[in-house]
C-alpha cells in the first residue's frame, strides 16, 4: 500500500473537515493533564486530592455516558458534539478566570473537571458513530488511525508547551484559555460538515427500551463483553501512574519539566502506533491487540525506582504505542460489526464499562501509596494490567474476530465470530 493510499481518507472532504477540527481540539486537550496536575499541586493539594479531581471527571463521564449514547443515536451526531464543545469551552473559560485571578480552589477544579467529563459523555459516543458517516467503508481503518495519529502528534508538543506556559506565566490559567479556544474551533468545523442525517425515521422507543436494545447489541457479541471488561481492569490499573507520576516528578525528578518529558514520550509512542495502524492489519486484530497491550504495565514498573525520567518516558512510549495500535483495531471492529443505528449506544457501553473502575484507581492511588508504599502500589497496578491483557486472549470469541469485507455494518450478523464471512479501537 502506498503512502498516498494510506492517507487516502483525508482526500474525502467531510472526513478531512472533521479531522482538522478534532486535531485542533486534541492540541488543546494535550495541554490539560499537566495543567490540572500542577494547578492542584500549586494550590496545595496532595496526591489523594489530585486523584479526587481526576475521579470527578471520570465519575461524571461514567454517570452520563449511557444517556449520551442514546441521544447520539437519536439526534444528528454532529450537533450533539457541537453542544458538548460549547459546554466545555465555557467551563474552561470560567476555570481559567479563577486560576488567573488566584481565587481558584481545589473544588473549583474538581467541578470544572466534572462538567467537562459530563460533556465528554455525550461527545465521545457521538464521535464514534460519526466517523463512519464521513468516510467510505474501505478507508475506515485509515480514518481511525489518522484520528489517533493526529491526537498523539499534538501530545508530543502539548506537554512541553504546557510546562513552558506554566513556567513563564507562573500559573496554569492561560492553558485552560487555549483549550477553550480549540473547543470553539472544533465546533466551527463540525457545523460546516454536510452529511446525510443518520437518525432513524422510525418512531423512537422509550429511553430505557433503547438503552436495553443497545445492551442486547453488546451481549450478542461475547467478544465485546470480554474486551470492555478487560478495559475496565487495565484503566483502573493505569490510573495510579497518572496520580503518583506528577508527585514523583515533583519530589524526585525535577518537577513539571520531567513530567512533561514523560507525557511527551507517551505521545511519541502513540504517534508511532498511529503510523503503524495505517498499514498493519493482522488477521486476528483483537488477539494481537491484547497481546501487545501487555506493554501497558511498563510505565508503572519504571516509576517504581524511579528510573531516570528519560527511561520512564521510554516505557510510556512503548505503552502508548501498543494502546494506539490496538485501539485503532478495536474501534474499527466496533464500527464494522455494529449497525449504524446502534453504534453510539454500543460505544457508550464501551465507555461506561471501560471507565467504571478508573475513579477507584484515581482515588486509591494516593492512600494506598501512603499506607503500603509507592513500590507495592505500582507493582500491584502493573500485575493487574498484565494479567487482564493476557487473560482475555483465552476467550475464544476474542481470538476469532476478523475484519469485515467493505460492506455496511448493518449487514453483519449479530454474532460475527462464527465464520470468516461474518467476522471480518486507552485510557
């Protein structure tokens, strides 16, 4: 496959417009993890407090993501995403004002994170369903890979730029203003999309009936159930790294610059994973994806020493490389095997189950580290991640999932693991 062929999805105007808007927004988002961490630490918060702030985002997301999936299947998905961008932009502007005026308290940051998490609960299922509407079926894997590629490319520059802005301005408020501006640009790009409405013309069923229908779409495919349960464990196990990492960086590795380097290493890994996802198409995408995802245990192991920041960045690189590659295959499998009219609801169940235990990881990381020590906490997290990714490969339906020929997802049988004709993506 030639390079131009691998990038062919960008030749399609609607996907190109979506990609530009989401890439811009991704740049703003790439600034935020470091800014949130050091906003809390500068106010005087501890690792436990920081965990609470991150948990606020995830709890709000988990609480509303099923509703987000139902409404994204009911309404034009691009309009759902525009409304979410507007809410997130306003929240970030308010938070920026509080930080710039030095009146922000930890609870302000937690509430802001919760509002953004709630909006994301509607945005992400809509986004998962919208991508196939903007690109032709043969280019769907390319489109997913390009989305991940641009997201991780921005993360290479985002953390060091965020760290520089924090250092120069002696605060984090400006970072949130930049992110708010990128949400506005994303909304403008979405409003310019010209798509055929994918909303069913049939009378909608009651909310809980549609929710139950979405769950039946999930349980009809045992490989989805097995995969999202695995994601639940690995996301919980990955959370302590993002809580204890900034604390270790602040106390033993030199501060924000070291943490920025570590985050940048992960972004480079994601970029490499995205490039590989443009061309690698394993016969058994989920099996291979989970096997390579065992690399997710490496960052926690590297932080135990801790190793020098450059080596922790290397571990993060390998971890995010595996995540981006396997996520591209995962999202493509969902989009291929799930009918369009249920795609956002299935995606919402994916997000719900995948993130349901992550707040627990955020909340327990600080107290566990204080009680049993940093090394046992990180070692336990790494062990859970490794066991989950290896364990799911024992599920027969996961091993049997294949790529679907280039045909509408609605034509695929409910259980796509019964034969090659029917079988054909982090935190």
